[in-house]
């Protein structure tokens, strides 16, 4: 029996789950501070697992803590269509980023249950651990592990800013699962997400068909210098690692401005130093920075400049620099057939839609490495995100949800 | 009975106290990490109080935690001559900075006891609380309070980086004394200190007659911006407080280089931000910076440039800046008569000596505001300080000690 294109979202049921989520890990007014593997994250996970059970899903947790809820297919031997996002947030996060994508997956399953539609392929919904990287660096570490990008031991050894490792905290909150991470066939991956940009909201377009991701390059850089007194130490005898990091972050920001006319961005995101005290020069620092551009060649050029800036910052501060980690994502990574499917479903459903790129990083980026993947964007007021003022409405999410639902069902049912 | 100029330091006895101190709050190899009001600071204080008692001193602790050991004078109604420095260190501190000056005061008392010499005026030795400012900002807060610069309540309310306030920690370690802070007549103040600069070591000169301090201006600056996503947020919509602070620190360093030919220094000393995470722009930061020059007018000009840099950094990062605190010290502050006395005693004792300025801040700077004050410098290997490689020997300290002892006795015995 076909799944009728007339089916629409039960927006109130979906929204009740969003509102329950908004009570867990409350941050600043209107926002959330639900850092990965915190007590609040555990409370949200527990609720999500409970909901999955109520929806008849078979729940498994993998060894990176990602939670999968599986709805059997008519031919359950086929690889599943995977739908999801993340339930963790930034320290000053909003109530929608990531969360809407996971709970859309749950709502999708409930919608299928409502009409008793069994898809040909199984459907799995997923909550990826630590997408944000707000407590454990780097971000998207669990989907990266699932896609074979990161070794599990390495993931478990990631330190939090507050002390315990990723592995310690998984164990502590009871989400160190026994299921191996990845290593299995996935038919395709869909992720619904608020746009985190102003385009849909400004143009009053209902659905964003995500064609590709901004090409992004990031780096975690360490500088080593020498402690000394801030008073008598002559300028040419200084090896101030704090200054080296500050010089890098300023240089990276300058790169962003140079490319801003064509939509380029560069970010001074994080700086830590030791001892980082008034009377003493710091002998250690770390900085995190990244560059992004819609054009992959331009992004590559920006990244080259960022790497040159590392050397220059170290030279100017007479410190040693070491690039501890680099990452890149984005580009023309989404599956053309899936992008076309999403666009077609938006048309069939009668929703206004437009193609647009993703500028943020998403778990979907890693999934492109192992299966056809695409994303669907919904409006986000003024493009504000990673801020407690992040805002959207159930009316704004519904069209994107409907497109997700019909695309996923079509994909799962295809012959 | 006069105190004979032939008396010299008991270097071994003095050194045994330095070595005992070097066992308390051990940091990196050869260094100390004895932060103010920590358990290690308490242990050092307890030992110092015990030593004071053994030397027959009447010990009092004031409400800012500073410890005074008093040796009665023949005319005990006269204001005391005060001698001291500090026993706290930086996080990567040395074994001599401050400590030598306090324990020289103790040794001076022991030397007077050896010959039963009672000075006309009382002599007090002092350990000032939190000279370094390595745990509670600003530095030199207890001597500043003693000199009427800071209100006691304000001092008690200073937060540590690790949570509790200055007042909490004074209470916890048992050094919240009942003696009022300052408000009494002090005849004069002497402070012996390692030079924290390379001059005496390089020129093989035994004693530094400190004529004045580098004029120094510092500021604690706060920036406020707005959190947002590091990805999609356009460059011209960013209000990254971390970047504002980084821009300030780079600009301040640039100022230092511009004046380095004439010995000017400018320091990017401290930067903290929130959330300070990879995926989000920070909406709050604080930076500490300072400028120093031997010429007061030049230092003033550097300070003006530093303040202009605050505004420019805020403008470039589209943040709000607020200068939370400023401080200044140094200049021609030491008492000419005491400086002459120190120089004369060095001559009488036959030690090589030279005039030189202090470039670091010291408790002595605040004491100049309430009594005639001077300092005596001893060599410091390669000028290295605020580092575990800080180094000197008992042979290098002895001449400075002898000059201190004879200067203090002459000052205390004068008619």
C-alpha cells in the first residue's frame, strides 16, 4: 500500500516533544545549555529512549554513545534509511539546532505507525553524540567515528574542558553501548535542520533543498613559549604563547574580512593559555580557527593563508607552533539523486523551496563518506543560532518535515 | 652600643630558611607554585610564624592576612622600620622572588639577636599577602590596602580563578587576622629583592641601589559581544568578544615593540572568554595588559595608546568595551635619603654597586605612598624570573643582605 502524498505532519504532537526537550538543560532565557554527556544530556537521552520504545522502535546504543531506534522494513535484510541529527547543544545554545532533526525522525516513525505503513527498507532514527563539540573537541565525533573517520579509542580519549574523558562520561551516564560503531551498510542518510542562516526567513521560503556544504577548513594549533616576568623581560627576549595565539586569531579574522564580499568567513573560535595570569608571560596556548567559503578553490586558498598565519604568529611571538589537528568538510558532497528527490517532493507537496548550501558543519557531512546523503533546511529567524535567541515555529518546521517524511518513505519504499 | 660595620650575614643560616621554603609548594623542576592563600601558602606561613616566634618576635596578622613580626626598640613608642616582601609565588614561579626579601628580614632580626643589639626604633618584618596576583587579581593587594589604596571589603571580595574569594580563603587557611590593616605610622620601609633583570648578573655587580621604578600602566578590560554560529554568521554580523580581546593584546604588543629601542615594554598578559568553544562566537571576554617605560612621559604616551587600542579593538570586533580596572605605579617614588643611605652602606661595606631602576611591580611601590621607602636588588641569573629556572646563590645575595642590614640598623638607630 502506497503512503499517500496527502499525509501531513501532526505538528502538535511533534511540538510537544520539542517543548519537553526545551525543559531539559535550560540555559539562558529561552535557550539550552545541554552539553554532550552532561547530566542534562543523559536526561534528554533517557526521555528519547523512552519515546523510541513507545513508538515501537528497537533501540541500540553504539560504543560512541549514539542512539539508534530501528523500525523494521518489509524486507528487513536491506540496509536501513537513516534519519537523525543531535540532541546536545552549545553552552549558549538554542532549542532547535539538531534537536528538531532528531525529533523529526521520531515523528516520522509515529506518522508511519498512525497509518500502519511498513516501508520496504527498515528506517532508523539516530541521535549522534557530541555533534557540537562544545564540551569535547572536535565536533561531530560520533558520526565521524561511524563513518570510519575517527578510531573509537581516540574518540573515547577526547578530554572534556572540565576533566573527564569522553569515554569516562559515556560510562558515567550509562550510554557506553555495546553495539560496534558503524561498519555496516546504510542505504541513505537524511537530516532535517534549521537553516542557521537568514535566507529562508528573509525570502519567506518554506523549505531549503540543501545542495552542498560550504568548504570548511579548521585547525587546532598549539604554541609553546617560555614563562617570564611581564615587567623587566625585554620585548626581544619574550616567548609569549598567549600572544602567539592572539596573533593567529587576529590574522584569521583578517582573512575572513578579505573574502567577506563573496560570502567567505573566518573565525577566531577558541583560545586557552597557561598560566594566563597578569604578571607572567604564558608558555603554552592553544587556538582553534577555521575558514569557510562556498567556492572550494577559494576555501582552499583561505586555508593556505590560515596555515601561513600560524607560522607568522609563531615567528612574531618567538614561539614554537604545532598544528595538533586539522579538519575539513563540505564541498559538493550531497547525493544528486537524493537532492533531486527532496526538491521533487517539495514541489509535489506544493511548498515554496529553494536550493541553498549549508554553511555550518553537520553529522551529514561525515555520512556522505559512506552513503548517499542529503539535508533539508527549515527557516530560522534572522539566521540567529548558537544563541538563546534562536527561534522558529512549528508552522515553519512543518513543510520541511513533510518533505523529509515523503522523501524518506519514497527512498525506503523504492524498488 | 653601635652595631659594628664589620658584621656580615650568616649566609648558611639564611640559606637553610630558603631551602626549607623551596620544599613547600614545589612546582616544575627547581621552581615553586605557591599561589596566595593556597594550602602551600598556609604551610609556608605556618613555618614563617614559627621562625618568627623562635626569633623572639611578637607576631600579628592583619585583616588582609599580612604577617608582621615585631622586634621591640629601645624607644618602642617610635614608629617601626619595616622590612619585608612576599612568600607567595607565580604558578610557574621561582624560589627567590619575594621569598628572599622576607627571609632576609628574618635573618636580619636573628643577626641583631646574635649580638644583643637593641635598635632605637622597633623593627618589624612583614610577609605581604598575594603580591603576585597569580590567584587573585590585582597583585600587591595587601600592601595596597595597608597603604590606603584599596578598601578592605573590596580586597576580601576579590575572586580567585578557582572560585572562593580572598576573604573565604583567608578564613579557610586561618589567616584572617584581627589587626586593622594599616592606619599606623611607619618610619620607613626596606625591601630586598632579586633584580628580575639581567644587569647585575651581566655586569657582575654585587648590589643594586634601586633609584626608582619604571612607570607602569595596566588595565583590565571587558568586552561584550553576542554568541553566534562560527559557520553561517556573516563577517559583518559578528560580535566576537574573544576576537576583540585578541585584537587588543596584539595591538598592545605592537606598542611594546615600537618603544623597545628605549627599553619600553608592553604585555598581553591574560585573556579569558566565554563560551570560548570551537563552534560558537564568544559573547564575553576579559583581557589584562600593561605598558612600562623608564621615562614617565613616554610611559604615559604608551598608556594613552593602550587605551586607544581598547576602543579600536572593540570597534573592529563590533563589541562593547569596558575598562573594569586600571592601575599605575612606578616613577620617581623612592626616598632620596634612603637611596643615599643604601648607596653609602654599599660603599662602606666595600661591595660593587650601581644605581638601577626596578622594572617589576613590588609592594614597596605602595609603601612609598605612606612612608620613605627604598629597595635593594641582588643578582638574578640572566634576569630570568617568573620561571622555574629563576636562579641565584647565597654568595650573590649576601652583599645585598649586608647592605640591607646595615641600612636598616642605621635607619632604626638614628637620632
